[in-house]
């Protein structure tokens, strides 16, 4: 399986990092070794002084898709989860300045904690989903899927033009504003529509 992630998919987050609001989706990938499940602790790597949390809605692809038509794109995922796209912001900043790729800042081990999946059908409207991240019981990020720049369907259409999607692939769909540094000892709790989905520590 592979993990595809969308950058700058909420305008207010693009602005907080002084990035332009994109006209086509920004994508990058993480390997399967980035996954962190069952609320296992995230071990803070020593190669970065500035690991940021980015809370995101994650889609699980349910069948193979290449050149998916927008009309059918909603049929390519049944389940969603909450995930964190941990980002070594200091490394990313240096790489952005030099025009280098982002892998070292985004794809490291444990950089993709993920909750259990839930059926999207249980929600009345997947484009009105509130989600948030609390750090040490203080809300740091709060988002709603109505603010997505590129919808889940448009992401699937765009990605599948270039990369065949396979059953079990995950798509991290971008983070709302409020990203910030995590420290050893922090407790991260993620909520989807007031249901606690993530609860883990930084060690
Ligand atoms: Mg992200």
C-alpha cells in the first residue's frame, strides 16, 4: 500500500505558512513505515527541532482506480479516519528554500499516526465534518471539511491521472490552520465530530 498526502488543501493553513493557495493539488507520499496505529506513542526523532502536528481526514481507497472520472470518484472510498501528518518543519523549510523534495521532512518513520476507520455513510454530509486536535487538552487545530480547497473526489481524480490507486491505499487530505510544534511528553487527542479517534503521547 501507499500513502498519498495533499499539501495546502485549506486556504487558511496555506496562508499561515506564507504559501500561495494552490490552483492544482500539491501532493507528496509517505511509505508504509510511516504508519503508526492503535495510539502507539510517537517517538520524537532527533534529526529535527521542530516537528509539527497536522491533523487531517484520511480516506481509504476501496478498489483499483486509474483515470477515475469525477462522477464515479465517490465510489472509490467507503471509510475515513483521522490522521496526523507529522512534518519536520525545519527540514521542510530548508528543502523548500533549495527547491529540494520533501521526503526527509514528511516520510520518516512514525510520521503518519492513524485512527481506526469508520464508514463515511454514518455521516449525513462528509463536506460538513468537524475535526480537531487537542494538545495537552488545549485545542490547537479545528477544521471543517466544507473548507477543503480540493474535494475528496477531485483529489481522487487528480491523483489517479498520474498514479494508479489500489485497494488499501490511504490519502491524507490536508490540514486546517493551527499547525504547531510538538514536544516530548505531549498528549495528542484527535476528534471527528466530537468522537475521540486518536489519543497518544509523544515520547
Ligand atoms: Mg499535511
